[in-house]
C-alpha cells in the first residue's frame, strides 16, 4: 500500500542533465508507465526511486515520507533490470530466493516460497536449472519472481518486454498485469514503446529530454495531447495551423468547428488522428467538410493509409478500410469530414 | 562516498605501497648514485660513480652480455610461444593434459629451473651422458660448454624454458578470447591458411605479444638468480655486478652499485619505449592510420 | 598410410616437443634426488638411496623451518596483496577517471624496472625503521614485484564486470558485505584464484629480495636451496628443489582450470 511521489526531482551527471524537475505521483496499487525515447532519463528516475542513485535535487516520497535517507537495500523498492541480470553462478531457485536469503529467512521457508513464486510466473519445477538453460522469456519471468518474492512496496520494471519477441511480449504483458492486479502492488514500468505503455499502464508519464511532458490516463495522450511533440509521439500526423476564436478555428483550408475546450484563444495547431478523418459523400449536411486530392494510397493489410492534399499544400493522412479505398484511386478528388469532437487544438 | 572520488579511494592503498616502497626505492637509488649518502656522512652531490663505472671494461662487457641475453631470450621465447599457442588453440585428444603440462612450469621458481638446466646441460650432465652413450663424445670436455659459457647459452635456455610458457599462456588466452569467427569470415572471403594467419590471427595477437615480450625483456634484463647459478663469474650479468658492488666491503662501491641500478632502469625504459613506439607505428602503418 | 601421416603432422611434433621440453629438466632432478653414486658417464645412477630425502626432512637440515618461513611469507604476501590490490583492480577495470593512464603506468612500473634496484635503494630506510632481518620487512619488499601482477589480473576481470548485478542485489535487500560476498566474489572468483596463484609463486620464488632484506635471518627455501647449489651436493640440491616446487605445483593443480580457456583471468596481460 504505497503511494510514490516524485517532487521536483533532478539528476545531473557532471555536465549532463539526465532528469530535470520531474514531479509525478504513482498512485497506490496501480501501474504507472514512464514513457519516452531512448536517453530521456527513464532508467535514471527508476534508479533514483530504488535508491541506487542520489538525486541532485528534489525529493522522493513513499506515502508522504521522504525515503532519501534510507539506503537502497532497506527501501524494499525492487528493480527488475532491462537485461534481467540473473546471477549465472546460482540456480534458478537460488536466484529467486536471493532476496529472502539476504534477509536471513530459513532455508526451508525459502524453498517453499521459491516453488510458490516459480509457479506464480508459470515456471513450476525449474528451481534446479541454471539460468543459461532457460529461454529469454523464461529468464525474464524468473527475474520477475525474484523481485516479487520479497513482497516489494514498490515494483520497478525497466523495459520488462524489450528483449522478447512479439508473441512472448503479449504473454509477459498479461502476466505482469494479472500479477499486479492480484498482488495490488504499486508498480512503475519504464518503456520507450507507446503501445506497450497504453496496454500495460493505468497512468502514463511521458518524458522528453529529462522533462515530464504530460501525465494522465492512456486515452488522454490520444484525445487531449498537451503539445505537438506528445501528439507526434503517439502517432498523430495531421496538424493544421490556425487562429482559435471560441469554438471556431480559422485555417488555410477554411474555418473549422471544434468541441468546447480549455485552450486559450489565439494561434493554435489543430490535430486529428488519421483514423478519425472520414471519407464522406459530397453533401453539406456535416460540419467541417473539405475537398482533397488523393496523392498516395498505402495498403497495410487491415487498413489502407491515404495521403491527401488540401488546397495548395496542406497534407492530411487518413486511415480507411481497404475495400473503401478501392473506389478512390490516386489523383481522385474526395470529400472529407473532420468530426469536431476529434479536432484537438494544441497551443 | 562521492562517486568522483571513488576510484582514487579504491586506488589509494595500492598507490601508497607502490609509491612508498617502489618509488621511494628508485628515488633513493638515484640519490645514492649521485653520492648523497647521509647515513655514511656523505652529502656531496657528484657524478663520480657514473664516471667510474663507465670507464670500467667490466661494465661495458656486462652490459653487452646482458643485452644479448635479454634480446635473445625474448625473441626466441616469443616465437616459440606463438607456435605453442597456435598448436594448443583447438581441442584435440589429450588437449587438457598437454595444456596442463604447458602450464606446469609457470609456478616453477627460476632457481629450480636453473638447477634443472645445470644438471641437464653441464659438461658432465645428463645430456652429455646421453651423448656419450650414443657415442657422440668420449669425455666431458667434448660436450659443448653450454653453462658457465661466454655466450650465456645456459641462462638463455632457462629463460626460454620458463618464459615460453608464460607468453604462450597469455597468447592462448587471447586466442580463446577472440574465438574463430574472424578467421572463418576471412576464409569465407577467400583467404588461404597463410593469409588468415598473416592478416587476421597475427594482428589480433600483436598487442598481447608486445606486452608479453616487454615483460619478458624487462625481467630477463634485471633478474639475478639465474645468472648466479648458470653464468660465468666474469663478465657477469649487470644485476649480478650491481649486487656484488652493493655488498662490497668498500663503501665507495655503493654509489657505483646504485649508478648501475639507475643505468639498468634507464636502459630498460628507453628500449621498451623504443620498441613500443616501433610496434605502434608499424601497427598504424598496417591499419593505414596516422 | 594415413596413420603415419597423422602422427607426423607438424602439430603432433610441436606437441611432443612441448611435452619433452617442459618435462626434460625435471628428469635429472628426480634421478639425482634418489641417487647415491652417479658418476660420469653413467646415464642412470649407479646406486640409489634415500639419503638426500632423509637429510632434507631431518630436523637439523633447517628445511622444515625454511618451509615454514616460505609458507608464512608467501601466504601473508598473497593475502595482503589481494586485500590491497582488489580495490585498485576494480578502480582500473571499472571506472574512467582523470589520470588513469598515469596511475596504470605507475602501478605497472615494477614489472619493468628491476625490483632489485628499488630494493637496494630502499634498504637504508628498512634498516632505519627496523624492517630488516624480520618477516615483516620481507613481506613488504615482496609486495613490490607481486602487487602489479595482482592488480593487472584483477583489473582484467573488472573490465568485463557488470556492476548492475550489485545494484540488483542491493534493491533485493543485500547489504554492502552481502553484495561483496554473494555477487562480487563469485563473479571474480576465477581471476582471484589466478591472482592468488601469481602472488603466491612470485613471493615463493624470491631469492635476492629475501636475502637482502631478510639478511640471513629469514631463511626461506630459495635462500637455503642456493647455499646447497653453491656447495655442490647434487643429491640434496635436487631433493630440495623438488620440495621447493611441491607447494607451488599443488597451488597450480587447484587453479589450473582458471588459467586458460578463460579470457578474463590472463587477458589483462594482453592490454599492458
Ligand atoms: N552514470 C552516468 N553517467 C553519465 N551520464 C549518464 C549516466 N547514466 C545515465 N546518463 C545519461 O543520462 C541520460 C539519461 O539516461 P537514462 O539511462 O536514464 O536513459 P533512458 O531513458 O533509460 O534510456 P534508454 O531507453 O536508452 O534506456 C542519458 O543522456 C545518459 O547518457
Ligand atoms: Mg534505460
């Protein structure tokens, strides 16, 4: 039952600022994902929470208490490293029981708990194997069991899926979710993959260059991104420059209606996800109807991606079903509908 | 502990020992060589000792003998070590046993090696007796003088016997660390056996070979025990000469002993500097770098 | 045909030469140690006896006391050099820091500069501070040739060492000592054994440094052996030589498997 708070956390390595003024709350019993491109400071934050690094400034609180004075081995914030780091000279069982041994737990109790936890990660009976006799996915699960066995107050997972192939990823993701639900453990996951973060986490903190760009539930990052950078990171490609006045934005391709929102009037960029742009028959019944020319059609199996040109040089992308795309060849003129609910202004 | 200071703190004990015992020793040798011996009541700085030993014929004879022994031992043992490492590189029947035998003389003290060589190669030694049995010689004097000889063959033999295994094991470890992949790739690109050795294996081994020969050269130049057992009394190897002067009852000889130590140190330093420079420029030329 | 061809392969010849070359000097040592009379030109001793061995192990021969001194000094040097050299090896292998090249050069200098030169220089100080004629002084002076090898071997293993394993253990609750005991130690164990082997045999083999600083009071095996070499009693010299190499061989037997096939342990020598 631990709420983790980062307050104005900063970390410098000599000249390099790895983390800068990050404030974030990881709610009790939930999964929070730290998301961001390589080198943005995710691992640094995780190591700071674990106590492996001392912050240059700022604070880390567990349930409202600063834990900075507590050394890593007493924090019980267990980290699972990116490349699982199983001790090669110990058996699988000894690896899993490592934390209990450090706490001086009796051997018989350790043995029993090891079996329980190996079963929990669906590897029953492998205690006597050597780590190098396991597959990558199995090694990752052993690392997870090794962390869970000490009943951590906070579980810190650094890229838990990055060394696995697509199929194993799915399996491991479900395992993490179900175990986390069952144990109700505050968990912080680091990843650079937005899809993974969305599928895994209750809350996402997106970082660029050591700074937190946006925090919120996964849907926010699709529906209400805070900056163009955030929107782009989540796969948005359509941006229209314009001037906002109330619920209307004047753009180069005409004035567009948008849903009520808290952004101040003035210059904005409108964004709409490709899957929300609709092809419609040419009638005037819907708002925000526009004419466009198909420039390129890219078949992608489950959908077709159309690149369109509006007016002189405004580009838009939309996703449509392959069957619908058959009727619109390259060079055809089409009519588009931009639903006001899905047009989101960025400051 | 501040991370930036950490490496220095970890190094502190070793540096203290090396600086105090070794650095202090070299510095004191230098001071005594220029006549600063306060414990004998002498504090006048003078280069007399250097002048004196450079005028002695014994010193220059010792010097060339030592240089010859060190160069010959290093060259022969490095070459043999290369051959041995290549032969021991891949597994075969009895590989473990032969590798173990090859490692066997790593822990043998040089003193014992010298005794073994003495018993083996002296004019009434084991090999001389075998030669007699084979009818090659009739009396001890017919057997070539290999120990206590002017060319110091006995000393060189002992050094080669010991250091071939030392260098060989270093090369073997390097080869096993690198693996076969690069040579296989070269073979795939059409390199024949000789070309694979010349353009892949040898360049991979060169750094280890240079390091090992530097160690061997420095050791053979400065070692004492083996020449004492297997060397002629005159001219003797430099370290022996220095030690004899040091323990001479004539205290005037002490600065001379120290001067010889300083000269030995400088010579080794210069020769190693030159050889590493040479090997480095050669390596650069091979790689086309500047 | 193929059989003959196979036995005459160059590599077979090289391997045969290795075996003969390494083992040959031991043959006369073994024979002399059990010989009673062995005059030229007999290839084998004319009569055998255990006289040399009996003498070597008799109380008046000082061999047992020399064995004791040698063992005491070598074990102390080994323990002390690893205690001092382990942190240094870690620093050189694991960290980047200013002045690293200079530090490395300094630590390796004693492998290049003859230690006898430094020992003669420092002798006066040892006399002044009462470090001659006793075991402590001998142990200290042995550290000069031993320490560089220990640091070199250990820095080699730390160059391939992943400190995240220690961090992992720490977040699992391991204290500093537990991390050393359960993570660092098992990981570097092979290199530690090799470093111990080198430390032991370098100290074990020292003759002149022991003589200079021990001043005839600390009579280790090599010092004793040398007096017999000069005396010309071949049988006792041979027996004593064999006694002299026995402990080092035992140590090698225990550590041989770490010497080759393991890049980390000797790899440090390749990057001087
Ligand atoms: N010990 C260190 N010393 C110096 N710089 C460091 C250190 N650790 C991290 N950095 C720097 O801090 C920045 C953030 O590193 P961090 O490992 O936290 O990134 P990350 O987001 O985990 O990246 P990745 O996804 O590649 O693992 C990087 O620029 C990195 O180079
Ligand atoms: Mg990372």
